[in-house]
């Protein structure tokens, strides 16, 4: 196994960081790594906002649901899907690109571009001995996040990423069985086998939690999912995204 | 610079592959690497479909716009956002999760989860001496792609990835200036400086194309973007995605 695959397979989210800021050089390496990712038709439809302002970090930590590691880390990044850049270049070229820039297709491109860049950033950081945690919690209240970071129309903060020197390293969580995620030549529509795989996976996850909590935590993956998805969080998203002139047509 | 960052910065899309299939072991390493990526609230909202059936690959190559490397490669992967798994587990747990599974929030989660996994897959492949190319072209005609791969409701193919041993290695394309992509503590809303950065970048891109084509190709980034975005491709996406019971509310 080479160093890249080792870094990839060794990933776990870090939620406790030492008080040591990233250097400017580390930040630059992380951003340049992000930029090296593939991008749909060279569109580069994302922007990364680095946050080191203490008050802004505090506010983001509150908004993300009192996640202290959003405030206490080596650097905090916010990854945004960005089609504002293309509105500006349309102005420069004296054309109107409003309709395609407001399309669901281009919204998907922006989400995917930003995520590809982010995963490069994550691995670059991890390869330098840093730990990372993606923060979906910034989507709890995007209107406030957009205000706080002066985000213009056509741009949507998608997730944050806390980066820093790990204080406490956690265990790796077992993933879904490979055959449940990977199908060959067509989707596996045999629901019985699909369910069997999930039942098997529930056993793996139950054992994982029991072992880590000396038997205190009883949980399954499907149970956890029902609870999490059933909470119906962030149902304001469709309307808000459309207000930002994204995903509208 | 470590091996991980070197692999990341060395990325270029490969569009010409040797006739040598990936081994089962290589495919497994790539999929396990994909699965190691972070996933929003552990939701694992994606499925990867490996395609080695010759006729299906031919059809996908046509649909992607006559891209021969979709057919001729070591293995072809289709990355799908997947919330069908969660519909099935809701059935198992006897609850109704329809509303949140149809939300824009969960659609974004599925797009982001799939892209994070894909970028891990890409880097794992590249670290093994393979080349990759993301194929957004499968979105040209998703109804047909969904038929071809028996994709159920709640699942959306997002992009393909051709993987194989590179026959021809191309140059790396220069990215947007770092300061245009990376802002600190808030979005750079100074449009004059933003435009200056794009003008400077146009010069970089023009020089890049001129050098590679002995002066034959005159192009700028903003010109290229106006052409590509102005083509208004895939404007059927919003309606189609909603028909799949995604991004609906």
C-alpha cells in the first residue's frame, strides 16, 4: 500500500485540536491542493473562505450547533459553491448568462466542484499530520452565515472544514459493506439482498458502538439514520438557495 | 513535499488509455478508498456503479458526446447520489422519511458525499500509476443513462470516471489565481480587483494554449466560460431531478 492510499484509508474526523494555528505556508499548500482537483469543463465554480477572526469563528461555532472545534482549531475553511465569478465574467464579456447560471445543472456542478476541491484539501492537510473535520452544521442557518461572511448572490456556503493538530484521535468508523455501495453494470434492485446487507451492517455498527462505550451505547446504522433524517433539518434550503439565484430553473 | 501532495498537485485529466483492464484488486482498493471519505452525518448517500460491459460502455461513450475514452479505458465508474438506500431503511424501520429525502438539503448532501468519495477514488487510482478523467457528459441524457443502468428513483448519476493506464499524458492546466479562489474572513466583494485577477488569468490561459498549439489556439478563460455556459446545456435537469423525487422541497 502506498502513502496516498494509506493516508486515505487512515482518515477519521478529528474534533479536538491543539491551540496551534496553521502557518501561511500550510494554508497555501492546502488551497493549492484544493485547486488541483478536476473541475467540470474547467469552470472552477467554488470559493474557499479562510476564517481566523476569533469572533467570526465563535459565531460559526454557535451556528453549527455549539461545536467547540469550529472555534478551536488551527484554521477554519468554508467551502462555497460559486457562480458569482461567472456572472462577473459575463459582465466583462458583455453577455447575459443568467438562465444557465440559475439552473439546477450548474448548481450541481458548483456543489461537486467545491467538494472535489475540499477532499483534496482534506487529504493534503492529513498528509501533513493535521486532522480535519467537515462541518455541515454551517448549513443550519445559512442566511446568518452569508451575512457574517459577506457572501454575494450566486454563492452558497456548502460546508466548513476545521483543520489543526489533533489533540485526541478517534477510531475509524466502519463503512457500509462494499457490495452495498459498489454495483457492477447496473444498480442492484434486489431489495431483499439490499436489506440483508443493511442488517449485517447494523450488527457491525452495534458492535462498534458497544465496544467503544463499554456496552452503554446501543445503536444501529438504520436506527441512527431514521433519527437523523427524521429530524427534517434544514427544510428551508430549497427556498433559500433559490433566493440566492441558484437551482431555480 | 510529501507523496500525497505530490500526487494531488500532479493531477491532469487523462483522455487516452492503454487496453488493459483494472484488476479486481485495483477496483476494490479504489472503492474502499472512496468509502473512506467523510460523509455528512454518516449518511453515505452515494452508490458507485462499475461498468465493464462493452455495449454499455459504448452507449455511455455516445451519450457523453462521442468521448472514446468513456469506452476505451481500464474501468469505468459512475458515481451516483443515492437516497434510495434510506427509503429502503425507512421501510425496514417502519417510518416515513419521504419529505426530508425529497429536500434540497439532502440532495446537496448526496451530491457532496458522492464527490468526496470520487475524489478519494481518483487519488487512489493516480497513486497506483493510473490516470483518470471525470465525465460530466453522462449528464447530457440522464433518462437514458438511468434506463441503461437500472437506476431507481431517489438515485441520480452525477458523473462518470474513466480510469486506466495512461497512453498519452497531457499538460497540467493552470488554475485561477489563488487570491481569486481563497478569501480571508469574508468574500472579496471588490469587483474591480476581482476583474483584474480574471484579466491576469486570461493572459496565463492564452499563453498556455498558444504554447501548446504553436500559436494556433487563441482563447481566454472568460471567453471559454461564456461559450460553455452560454450553450445552456442540460436545462432539463431541474425537472428530471424532481421526477426522481430529489431536490423537490
